[in-house]
């Protein structure tokens, strides 16, 4: 039996890349899972099929969690299907490049809707189930850009910093119910680009040189499986004393 046997995990943005690896890893550990995609149900179903091969149940959900009504409906659907949510991994995020002097308020707000408000909404709707059961794990996937003055935009830096504040607040308020909340902040992970205004890196090329491998002390890009392994640990009983923390996974590129 896996260490997460009997648990139900909802992973947002889990139809591809890091999110898909996280949901597969949790399923392999025994958790029943909900695979979420913003638009592509086919991609989500393919990941769900892989999860079912581990002998667990896998629900496919299509919802844009940056939209309040869709975030609420997503959690309601998972609760209706499984009767509980024990683990919430908020993996949705965006890093659009928009210079501050060209940035509109809509650019700012959309970035916060994706990177922060989506996490607030899913946690708000999922937490009562965790409180009821006296056990829960919330893992928010953050970033590194808030550590630097250069790169990305002020809306990305502000929202990624807000993820840490939100998570620390959740950790403090929910600890009494046996719920932990932590941030996993990847950097330099070997993932494909995303082609969408708010879900893309907009890089002219996508190779090791353009991604700054020469600045990573371990000398390589990270693997999605390395992010997933940490998330799985934070969702386990072994991590019950770890809450309100941010774990930078970056091959030694930055420390805070």
C-alpha cells in the first residue's frame, strides 16, 4: 500500500508538464486523484488513464481556476465524486513578459487571478473537507522571480511573492485542524514552453543556453519528477511538522 492510500488529491493544471508528473506521482503513492485542465480534456484524460494504471481512481475536470465560478464548481465536482478532498496542489501559474510602462491594470489583474486568486479560491472551497476530517495538505507551486530585480514583470514578481504570504497565512490559520500549507518554488525545470498570452514564457528559443543552465551550480535543468517527489513528501504524514515554508528547488541557483 502506498503512503497516500485512501487520500484524495486535487491537482490543478495537471494535464501536462510538472502538474502531470505531480498527479501521476500522487497516484502511484496510492491517492485517488482529480486531473484538471484549463481547456484540453483529451490531455487530462490521457494523464488520468496513466494514473488509473496504478490501481487508483482518476477524475477528469476541465475548469479555469482563475475564474471564481469555475474554481468553485471544480471543487464541488471533486467533492461530489469522491466525498472528500485531502490534498490540494495548486499548480496553475503564469509568467507573462510585459514591461511596467506598457502594463495595463488588466495585465496586472489577470496575472494575480491566475497566480494567486486561483489558489485562494480552491483552498477556500476545499479546506472545509480537510477541517471535517482533521487532516489536510495544501501545496502551492510558486516561483523565484520575486527574488530578483531583473527579469519578468512587476505583476509576476508581485503575484509570486503574494503566493508565499497567502500560504503562510493558511498555514497559521489551518494548523489547528491538522492541515499544513507549503510552497514549492521550482526554477530551471526542463519543461516545454506554453503558447498563450498569459501561460507562456515568450522566449525566442527554448534550449539550455537560453534558460541559463550556466548559472545553475549543479550544471543541468531540473526534472519534473524532482518537483513531484518533494510535493509527495509534503503531502505525507512524515511532513506533518512542516508548514508555512517555501522550498526553492533550483539546483543551487538562488537561496532565500
